[in-house]
C-alpha cells in the first residue's frame, strides 16, 4: 500500500490518467461521428486556453515560489524562470526543426505531400508537448503530493481530450481509417506517463531542479500553443469560435487551479 501512494506511483498514475484522456477525446471518430471543423477549432482553442493558464498558474508561479524559497526575494528567481522558459521554447523549436524534415524529404511532392506533412508536424508537436505536460503532472505529485498533482492532472487531462480529437480528425482528413486514426491519437497521449515518472522521480531526488523543470515545461507548452495550436484553430475562418474556446479554457483552468490547489 505504501508503494501505491509514493510520489513516483502517484506521478505515474496521474499522468497516465491524463494521457488516456487523449484516447477518450478521440472516441467520436470510432463511433463514426466526425465533428465539424468549427467545433474542432473551438475545442482546440479550449485546449490552448487551458494550456496557457496551466503554464502560468501551475508551472511558472510555482517555479517562482520554489526558487524564492531557495534564493529569497530579488532577481534570481525571476531570472531562473526566464532562462528556463526560453530553454523550454528553444528545445521544442529545435526538435520541431530537426526531426521531421529529413523524413519528409523523400516523400512524394505536390499539394498532397504538403498537407500530409503539415498534419504530421501538428501530430508531432502535440506528441512532444505531451512530454512536458506529463512532466508537469509528475513534478506536481512529486513536490506537493496529491494536492499539488491533482489540479494539474485534471487540467491537463481536460485539454488532452480536444487534442486527441483534433489529431484523429486531421488523420481522417488525410484518408486514414477510423481505427488507425484513433490508435495514433491514443499513442500521442501515452507519452505523458513517461514524462510523469521522470518528473516525479527528478523532483523527489533533487529539490533545486524543481523551478527549472517547472519553467522549462511551461516554455515547451507556450511554444506549442503559439506555433501549432493557435494557428491550427485559425486556418479555416473560425477565429471567433477559437478565441471563445480559448477564453473558456483559460478561466476553467484558472478556477480549477486556484480552487483545487487552495
Ligand atoms: Zn496540451
């Protein structure tokens, strides 16, 4: 029983549950109910809003608090947060740049190949940003137990559902079968428990790493919001619905975080 409640186990289970919400969100495509583009853009906007609020309320502010406990007031905590956020953004940028290009250079040319490549870049970005999301959930459980991890696990789980739906719908649009589209969407979420275990493990080993890890995860998420998710929701003329979704996601996560974390 002791092992069940250990930070590592909580981090694993919490991030696994959050990651599985990706598969749950993609379920409508299995049932044959393909949501319209406007609904998809609004729900993906919701995901962006949740991620935006989570970046600040669940990651950057806790990072500043943690650094403040070690270094006191002054410029150092802010400096640590700034540097880690930029490193997190740069890391996702470099991965985004480096990995997919060679893979697609050999593909066929023409508009089909371009559309397929764009879809896979989107899926790739969703997949890699799930790692810091899992990391954040794991760090939350590792550093502050159930109270620290639960709001993050719920918030991250909430925004994974529309992300899973978006991935599956994008694949359907490129001619993938329903089952395959769902499985690929589900797989993108299973990156999350990997980050969860690493986050919970790192924090229980090394307290000084905590502010760096939290702000790094925030930077990685902010990059994906700006570079992939928001542009994706604005490509088909549903900007108003996307922004409405973002507003709702932002306040839902803000409320959850302040309420559940006390
Ligand atoms: Zn996300």
